[in-house]
C-alpha cells in the first residue's frame, strides 16, 4: 500500500519568484514533490496557501499519510483554524515533515510549544551534515556525513524541546553547528524537522537530502489502523472495589 | 535567596464550594500555598482567576520564580492572552508546576502541544506512587513508594510527549497505572506535572506530596541570570569566508 | 527478505523441568520459537547454553538479524567471551530481545551498564499491560491494554537507564507497577526488554504477547547494509587549516 | 556541606612527560585539581594509577561525592576489579565526570555499554562550543558559545547511547562536530562526559571549561542520604490476594 504524501508550500510554481524558478523551475513546491514522484511506493499531491482552506481541506487530509511543510515569508497568513486542523491530524497519527524555514511556522510552534528560534544568515555557506543515529530508519543508506555546497546558516541554540531522536548535526564553514535532523513523537503522530532547503539554493537536488526525505516520509506515515479517541474519557473501574 | 512561588487556582477560598472547604478550609489554593508558607526558603503569593488579568499581571510574573497551576472546571475561562503570557514566561525561564486536573489546562496543552487527555473516574481509589528516578532532585527524601488513601483515578494512556524525565508511576486499586510525575524542559523553563490533588480529597496533606512539591519548586525555579533573547536573530559569520 | 531470528534459552526442551514441559511441551525455548515459526517473514533457529559455544558461534550470529534471550537460573554459566561476542554483535547492529528473567542476564547488564535489579514475587498475579506509545511499530495492532491471567510480579524500581522509548507499563493485582516494555538504541543495534514469560505460566500463548514479540523482532532486525567500523579512527582534516 | 571531589589521573605530576609539565606544571592531574582547590564548597583530593589499588581504595571512595577521570595511554592498565568497584559506586550514587580521552576508558565503556569510539586527529584545531541546554545547572553562567584556541579534534559519530541530556555541541575548524558535553543517569548516579582537555594544550585554563567542571561536580555529587539496595529482592505482596 503506497504512502500518500501531500507536499505543502506557501507558494505554488506560478507564485514563485523568478530567482526561485531559476533554481527550481517548478518552485520549491515542485522540487520537493519531485522527490516522491515516480516512486511506486508514494502517491503525491501538492497543496498551497492560496488555495481554498490553504489547500488542506478535511478531504485532502483524510487522504494524507504524511504532510511536508515548507513556508518562509507567509507563516502569519496561514489561518489559525488550518493550523488547528493540521495539529489535530498529527495528534491522530498523520506524519509531518517540517522543512527548513518551516521551523518558525505556526504549526511547528503549535506542536512543539517553544519558539523554535535560531541564529541565521544567508551567505551560501558550505554545510556538512553528520549522521548521529546511523541505525535509525530515516538515516538508512545515508553515508557517515555528506556536504551541501551552499546553505543558509541555521545555528544553535535552536529553541526546541530535546528531540525524541537527534538524527544529524550540521557543521557550517561560518563557524556554527545545528541539530539539522530531529524527530518528535506527539499523540499518535510523528514529526521530523530537517534543516536544508532555502528557495534559491540547490539542496533539494542533493541525493542524500532526497533519500532522507523519502525515508522520513516512510517512517512518519500514519498507521491507518490506529484510530483511538484522543479526548479524556470516563473509564469504569477495571477491578472491583474491595 | 528565597524562591518566589506564586500559587494559582481557578478559585480563591471565598469562591470554593462547601465540600471543598470541608476538606481544605482555605480552599485548594490555600492548601497548596500552605505547603510553602513558613519555609524561609520560599516566599509565597496566591493568585486566582477572578482577579484582574487572572491574577497574573506582568508585575506578578516579574516576581515569580515558579508558578503552581491548579484548575479544573474553568479551564476555558482563562483568557488566551494570559495563557500566551504565561507560556512566554516559561520559555524565558519561569518554572511551572501543573497540578492534578491542570493536565487539560490551556497552558499545559499550549506548552506540550498534545491533548494531555487521559482516562479517569472518581471512586476514591487507593493509589500507590512508585519512585522511578530516586536520584532526581525532585524525589530527594521520598521513599521508594508511598500511598494515598483516596485519589481520583487518572489512567493511561496519558497523551503527553515522552517526558524528559519520568519520576514516578502510580498504581490504582481500580486496575490502572499512570505516569504521575513528569518533567519537561522547554525554552529556558522547566515544567513538572504531578497528578495528585482533587479538591475534595486529602492528598495535599500528605507529607510526601508536600515534599515533592517543595522539591519541584526548588528544581524548577528560574535562573534569574539567564536572560538571552528567544527570537530568531541575524548572526554575522563567526569565521571569515574562505 | 525474511528476518533471521535466533531464539536462545538456557535450556533446550530435553533439559527442561517437568513442570515447564507441562505448560510448554517444547520448553520455553520451543514456545518462543513457535511464535515465529510458520510465518513467511521469519526464518527461525534455536540455540541453547549446553551447545558448543553456548550455541552462539560466529557462524550462527553471522546469520542472525535478531536474537531472543531467555535465561533465569543459569545466567552465571554463560561464558564471558560469549557475552562479549553478543555485545559486539549488538553494537554492530544485531537486534536483541531480552525476555522476562533475562533482565539480570550478563548480556543485559553488560549492555545497559546498570544492575537491572527489581522487586519480585511469584504469586500468579494478574497483570494488566497498558500501552504507552501506541504509535510505536512494536505496539502496532495491540489494544490499549491487555491482561495476563497469571504472571510473576516484577516491580519498580527497575534499575535501568531511562529507556529511549517506554512502550508499556504493567499493573499487578499485588499492588505493583513495572515498565514492562522498553527500547534501547546502542551502537547500531536495537534492544527491547519485555517482561512477561516465567517458565511455568502461560504468557507465551497470549496473542498480544506474541504480536509484540513479532513486531519487536521486525523492528530490531539489523540493517545488513550498515557495516561501518565501531572503533576510534584517525580522521584527516575535512577542511584545510587556515 | 562541601562536595568531596576526587580527581583521578593515570599519571601524577612526577610521572608526567616534560611536554605536559611545560603546559601544566603539576600535570593534568594538578591542573584539574586546581579548578576545585581554594573553593570553600569543594574539598579536593587526588589519586592516580600507580598508587595502591589505583588510588581508589574503598576508603577513598567512601569519602568521594564525585570522581573526575582523566586517562589516555594507560586505560588497559586499570585493573578490572577497580573498574567494577567504581561502577558499583556510581550505581550507588557517586558522581562521575569523564574527561577528554577518558571516553575510551574501561569505566566509561563499562557504564555506557557501547564502544564510545569516535574520529580524531591532533592538529591544534580551534573549537567553538555551543551551549544546547542553557537552563541546565551545568551550563549556569556559561555564555551561548565560547572558543578554545587549540584542541584535539574529537568528531562524530561518537558511539554512545543517546544521552539523557545533550548540553553542548562543538564545532571544529577541521570541519567536524562533536557532542562535547553529555549527561547520563545510571542507577542512583550521574555521569557527565566533557570533551576538552588533551595533556599538552591549555583548555583546563579556560574559565568556561573550569566553570562547567565546577557546575558539573556540584550537579553530579551524590545524595548521601540515598542508600537503598541495588540488587533484586523478594517483595511480599503489597495488596492481599483476592
């Protein structure tokens, strides 16, 4: 049974700036979607902010096992009720992969409870990503480290709760480090944050970035059989009172 | 330097029901405050929902190292801006001890990102609390286990992220178990959830419950020297570009 | 590709006591093996202490993706070099499922570094196991809780490092609780401890126990492609010295 | 009540090489001890390998709240029974701070269960240490990051179990990263690994390194009141059988 992937972006291709299209002809949205397209184990759809209900209708989410989220300048335009809807879906089991500047999206802050703030600059720094948990399914097939020729620097301290698994740490030529791949379990859902991916650099063409995203989608995909209520409930005594 | 404790409740003594006052003559608010009163290392104040700004003005929070939160029926009446204010304070370092039915308070859900739901019943069950991390400062002086003659049953699954430290597990005669004491680190702040304490039972008179709350307040009290910004910031390169 | 399971026991069927054979005609060894037999996704072999090299030759381990370990009275007879060999295999990626009284086996203590001690009695207590992480692959398909009519009581405090994932907590009619299913990641390997299974009680016939063991074997099975050295190594500079 | 600190080294001053004494006139042993000397809250003693029982008699350990361990070339000469003795003390509550090349000491491997291997080179690299958990007591007063002008490179992957708290990550000009400060809770004891400190470089003169070591000693110091047995024990039923 294939994993149903919904790739979300604040911009569709038509809305993307020229300098983005120069790097990713279908925009970041299309570049991320392409990582899953043509792979029999994935069924991909795209969604974006300017669509009705930000592209994330109940129907779309009903059919989504894992949602990828890329946003940057338009975080504040995502309606709060959509954030609540996505949060509820994650808690009920939908996977969520938050990409790059999505670290300060409303949905990331809502789920993690912290600011998710960090230190940053754009200087096309070389980054080297070191695998910390080589046996984790998300790191399957990834070498001990790999390089990205030019990245936006995201540096510590990254204001997140200690992740349930720290998968990778990035080194930057600018003198910084970053917890570049992190997992969080929440409710019945799984969340992965993965740092690479500014809109005018080429990281989504990197085969290791692609491999990690495919592995992460497989790992975080919801268990469709899991369908227990997530509200408090009265529970009769399991044992007789003495 | 004493720890400044603010004990918050949805009700002050005057607002408390008769059956509550029968057990705790100063209400739950007063019962929790009494745990810290007369101890030179603590300076205690109380605050409650019907006060201006829910009793949690910026001034009060400026002077609070650790906030204790007890609420039950009036969670929804706590204004969202107060929840946001408390959340921001926790992220900046203020300790937060969430008590009993506070598990579904807005502030708990806001910080943890999950529903914090559970299974429950009121049947005056005997509970036995087992210490899981005896070397944690919060468990200092607490025996391997202790009993509460009558408690409200809070049972698993408790919908929280895996805590940074699981301090205690409760056994109930009704046949249930519960992660009854949990710690979470968020931002610069520390959060403790501790399960005992319904308003008409006597758990806040239990010396081990009292010891744990005092230990927890000491452990979670903010480091006043810690005052670094918690928003993303531009960071010049630490190393020269090659 | 099937998962190669090696089920190890301190006794083979022929060495098992009569009261064990009365419950498990092929001994505990056979009872655990039966959980994997006839399942196309698993290939099962058995091994036991009185065999040459305790049944765990390099050849056997070469062909083992996950090892199940059940021991009780004969922990001290397992040769230290076999313990070292198994430890090294786990660190290189082999999965290890430690069952019941295996909690104090040399291999468990060696890997976890603690005593793995606990409180216990044999009184055929009813146990009820509550799932704490329903979305973990090992708990897939397991109900919110299930009961074992008669178990040996293993009670907290269980002297283990905080597990990387706490999957289940057990309630006992004797008034005790236990972290009954725990995961640990070590080196490239995955370790699962699962509490049920004394030799004269019937827990290995329980369908949920069986399901958990099959799920755990699948989860912990080594990634055969992962074959990086696990010793410290000289590493030339990745960047030129300035 | 002062914290009783025992600083252990494989060499005493008289045994130290000339190039070490050129940097640290009292050897590494004396340099580490000096961090605690003259501080009223600490009482310091030193111990070293060539002493009887490696300097770690039962009497010395009886009087030790926290033990600092620095070794490099002579790991294999530490007698196994001393390693076992120290392990038992840690499990009963004694703090252990493992320094620099102590990462592959027998006691570190014994307690953590992994190889504790890493990648390394000696090239007097600049290191920059970033604080990951600024609110942890061990990081109290430490700036967001600090630099060591020349360090031995210790690089990932560091083969340790995921620490209970990851306090700091190091950046190296050689292009590497390292989890440079990690905490582990084991038994009733607390373990801290801290990476800086080769014998011919000057890191133990760095005020932040010194501050972290003092904070760590305070944090890890045993609770003398904690004295519960750490072996499995028969436990009568806490509740009557029905």
